[in-house]
C-alpha cells in the first residue's frame, strides 16, 4: 500500500527517511535479529555502556564536480540492527511511554503520532512529571491509539500503521511479533512498505523475547537506549547533557546512603481486588532504574517471583516489607490513596508494617524514559530515606508530581528544561 502511494507522487523528504531505513534493515528482521552480540549483556541501568553508531555516511558518493550527496547516517539497536536514515524522522509511531518520554527529552515530542494505549492516560502521566519543567510538554491531541484489544489481549491493526504512514516505528519489532495476529513477515512488511523499526523493550526486565528473536537479542541499560535513540534524531549532545544530570543525581544519592544495616526492606507491587502482584527490585532491567541504585534490600529476595506470582494478605504479611512502592501510582491507573485506606480497614492488611507506619507509597512507572527516571529517582530516595533526602510530601491521585521546596530538590529542574528546550 505504501509502495503504491509513493509511486503515484514524487518522492518527498519522508520517503528518503523511510526507504533509507528499509535498505540497511532489509535482512535484519528475518528472525527479529540485529547487532552482533547475543543476549546476556551485563550492563545495568546504573551504568552507561555507550552504543550509538551514527556515521558520517561513508557510503555516499560524490558527483563529477566533487560535491557530495546528502550522506545520511545510521543508528543501531537490537533487534532492528543498523538502520540508515537520510533525514531526521518527523512522523513517528510510538508504542510505550519510554519512547514518548525519550522523544520529548530529545526535543522531538511533536513527531509522535500515536501511543500504544489511551493517549490521555499516558499523556496525563507525562504531564505529571513535566509540570515543573518550564516549556516542556507533550501534546497528545489527535494521537492514534494503537492497541484496540480488550480483556487483557493486545490487538494492533496493521492497516492503522499504513494509515499513519510513519517515517519511523519507535517500538520493538519483537514486541509486535508477540501480538495476536502478527508474524515476523508482518513486521518485515511494515518495515519495507512503511518505515523502519527501532526499539528495544525486553530490556525492561531482561525477559525473554519471542522465540524467533532470542538468538541475537541484546539487553540495554536505560541510558544505552536513550543514546541509541538520540542517534536517530541527531541529538547526541542533548542526550549526553541530560544524562549528565542523571549521573549527578545518582552521585548525590549514593554519596549519602545510610549504612546497609539501616536501610528498610522494600517491596514493589501492584494491588488489585485483594491480590498483590509483586516484582523484584534487585533484578536487572530498566524497570528498576529508579529503585535499584538506592540499595534497599528487596523484601521478595527470598521468594521465587515471576509474572505469575501473587500474594494474598496473609502471604504478604509473612514477608512484611518496611516500605511498599505501588507501581503506576503517579497520574496513572491506580488510586494508591484509596488502596491505602482499603488496606488500613482490612483485619490482616492493616497489620503490615508499611500500612501501620504510613510507608505504603505511590510509586513510578517501570516503563520509564529519561525525564521520568529523574523524578522517580528523586521520589524513591525521599520515600526510602527521608532523613537523608527530605520528606516525601505525599501524592494525591490525579495530581501532578508534588512540589518540592527548592532546597530539597535532588536535581535542577531549570537545567533539565533548558536542555530539553535547546537552551542549554
């Protein structure tokens, strides 16, 4: 479809972006593979391992007068592999908040044309973090919703991707292979007929991608993902400046952590209808990039925790964490204040130390980008170690990230806003 459309009109700038990406990627998705390293990279989200492969366009040829054609550039990230671009993408399909947040961080939020789920819900979450950043916003008006599934199933219509006609699909192609009704051939078709893929989401918890993708899948720390996406948008310097803020924040936190024996045990979970859905905080993956650097003992360390693990009130009371961090608690799906009230009235849950001591907190989104990560690191430091980093002021469902007094902020908001806005 996209090929037929392009044949009926003269090539545009967007055609160069799309078909430049398809040429280098032509053999990349035969098994959702890319890159030369297999799974098992040892990078953590607290490290920066480098990785953008922007080039000077060595494949470009000059004419007889010695002038040089637009050389283009490449960016590389498994599983898509090396992708070539002749111009910076201006119309970008995005599935997860990680990549929406990255697009905004790199000054290209207006390129986003879609989100995987409800754009208002995702936009509210981003708005909550951006509220204190002058001039930074995410315009979700008119964004397409990619997933139209119900009952927990995910359904993305391939025709919608043709209709969006994106320069770039900023999403993990292996994630789409896992969706109902999608195959490797479908993903390759979209790459060849619409635009390239570029994304990596299984690094979130270093989980296994679909079988066809496993042989050469690579796992990245959050700054690695950001650096590689920055290469796509030619914003390497902007991302490096923003990541330097993260490094400074990590140094601020690490330099003042209490002794290990004085740190509270922490449980990260979701609560729904009488059931707790736990996740580990000490495992790899960028889902924990706002918790793991703080060095608090994982309350679930002695248990075998998988995606299928659940606890009832009695089982969680046996673990009895000092602190509970309820995921997706900031301008998102769960009213954690209402959850706290429910648990405080429950004959068993009310005995939890975190409930008794008012340390059952709204916590962040594990599918976090670099801006979200800064706020979520600050928030978690205050929730775990208020005597070191200042009291967490609390959070009411639906509000923006709470105001923090100037002297208690752990990173410079204006510096971040200036970097994002190109004023740094």
